[in-house]
């Protein structure tokens, strides 16, 4: 197994983790809207979701970059 294969699989795993985080954010927002929370509680919950969403987007982006690099340089 070459370094490019390892980079490819790590990138795929990181992208999958990022997508799972984004899916969690979507579900958390749907649950929060259905709960009918007061404005202050909704703001606190959304702040947490936004932070997780930014981390998930960053992980997904880094994973896709690793996949692209391993495909371009591995051949």
C-alpha cells in the first residue's frame, strides 16, 4: 500500500465524517424547530449547531482535498 492509497482512504474517511456531521446538524435544527423553544434557548442551541456545522464543513473540505491530491499525484 502506497502513501497515495493511505491518503486516499484517510481523505474518504474524513469526508464521510464531515458529511455525517452535516447530517447531524440538519437533524438537530429540525428537532429544535419542532420543540418550539423560546427565542433565547433557540439561539443557544443554534450557536452550538453552527459551531459543529463549521467543523463538519472544514473536515469535509480537507477530506476532499486529500482525495483530490492523492488522485492527481498518485498516478
